[in-house]
């Protein structure tokens, strides 16, 4: 008998951390991002509140994320991302249970605020910080797994629609709250392990990895810090508005005028194309010059908003989904990775929280402003075109950024 020796190549643990970050983003994005507009539609149908009030909860809810961004970044760096995940998911569960029982606007806003604070504390920032620590050699690709998880949450949308139609939106929130209680501790178990970078590349290898440890006070004095922050703000104003209003716009008589079931297929379509775009962006961002790719992707995102502004059928909505997934999807991991190249390392979570503060405020304000404009004009046209102009502005501004490889920037 001939014996054969088989060896199984060990998967670097950082990839499991990246996968856990994607799972985190998948669940934490459901109530506040990927399926938020579905919940808003159900609330609007039950209470008959104005569009500004219903969608404004997304802005009010994001206030917690925007306000706590620097604080949660500091806490993640100091106490560990895994602890923040457990605490954050538990807080979100409380908010979801509370949302299931609301009967006033005050409790509606308060419960969503609690949900948002929880998903903010335990979601994006700790996931990105731990991935940044584990994956300096393939940062963009690894970050795209986390960001892709957020888009992948759109696949939960049809299930949310079916659940709301069958058992009601209140019972659906209870189920989601229970899921959060289970998932949070499981994610924390994976990301709790401390990173070991010694075997990423052997010490005698000619390939070098630059790992920076810039202090937050140094970062905020750097021009590139503010360029990235402003570009992220300009591009993500539309992200906040789209996440809050897309399902409403697709089902409006004065919008695309789709049935709730057809509209329910558009959201997972956006999710899958964005997911593919984010993974593709992760691959491209590690291979090519990010400062050349980003302006093009900002412009693609702008074109998608123009198409949505004039959409009147399913094909137009599909075309928007395609270009949005390419523009928004691909540029997101590249932009975050660029931040990591400049400032990532020991204080990444704190710097991410500070740098993303303007973006968080923009995402907080945009849904309610768009809601007010809709209530006044009965159309989303002006809002969508304005947000397209902001993306164009970002495409030119990002050209002013300097290479993170220069000693002056490091």
C-alpha cells in the first residue's frame, strides 16, 4: 500500500476575524441601514405619521452613532473590540424590544436612538479596528469583507417583508432582538484573540509592511485627515438618505410606483451588487493606486443618483442598483483602507471615530432634510440631484490628497 501524506494549509486567523466582522456588519446594519426603510414603511402605514417624522428617526437614531464615534473608537482601542460588541448588541436588543411596543412618536424616536447607539458601539468601528490590526498586508480586501457584510444585510429585506406581512412588524422586532442577543457573544469569541503578525511575512522576506502608529492629535493636524473626512461626508449624505427613503420612493405613486413585493426585490438586488462591488473594490484597492480609482467611483455613484431621480419603472431601478453597487460599493472599502494606510495601527479605532464624525452627522441630517423636502414638494427629484452634485464634488476633492508613503504624511 502506498501511503500519501496530505497537508492542510492553515488559514491565517485574520481572515476569520474579517469574516466575523462581516457577520457583525450584516446583523448590525439590518435595523438601521439595509432594512430600515422597510420598518419605516410599516410604521407609516400603522400610524399615518408624516414622511419627515417617519424617516427622521433614521437621522435621530444616527445621532448616537455620530456623537459617540470618537468615544467608542477610544473605548475599542483601550478595552478591546470584543467587549464593545457584547455591550453594543445587548443595547440594540433592548432598543428592538422597546420599538416593538411603541405607540407614540417620542418612544419611536427614543427606541431607535437606543438601537442606533447599540449598533454603533458594537458594530462598524470595533469590527474595522480589529480587522485593521490583523490584516495590514491585505487591508483593503479584509475591510471589504466587513463593509460587504453591511450590504449583504439587504438579503434579509425580503424575509423582513414576509415576516412583517405574516406576523406583524412588532413581533418581527422581538425576533430580531432575540437574534441580537445570541449573535453578539458569538462574534466576540472570534475577535477576542490578539493579533499575531509575525508569520504574515517572514522576517527575512524582502517584502515590507508599513504599520503606522500615529496619535489622534497628530492625525487631526494632517490635511489628508480632513480631505478624507470631507469626501466621506459628501459621498455618504446620499447613503443615509437612500437607506431611509429607498423603499418609500420605490413604492410611492409619485416615485417609481412598484408594489411592495417588487420593491422588496430591488433592495436585495442593491445588496448583492454592492456586495460584489465591495469585494471587488477590496481586491482593486490592494493592487492599484487608490487615489486614481476613487474619483472615478465617486462619479459613478453620482450617475446612479441621477438615474434614480428620473426613474419610473423597474428597469430604471435595476440600472440604479447596478451603478450604485459599483460606485458606492467599490469606493467604500478603498476609502476606509486609505484612512488605514495614513493613520492605521494602535489608535485606528479612535482616529476612525474622529474622522467619521462629519460623515456620521451628514448621514444623521440627510434623511430628515430629504423627508422635509418631499413633504414640501411631493418629489425626491431635487434631493437626489443635489446629492449627485455632492458626489461630483468629492471626486475632485480627493485628487488633492497626498501619498501616505511620504515621510511628511507619516
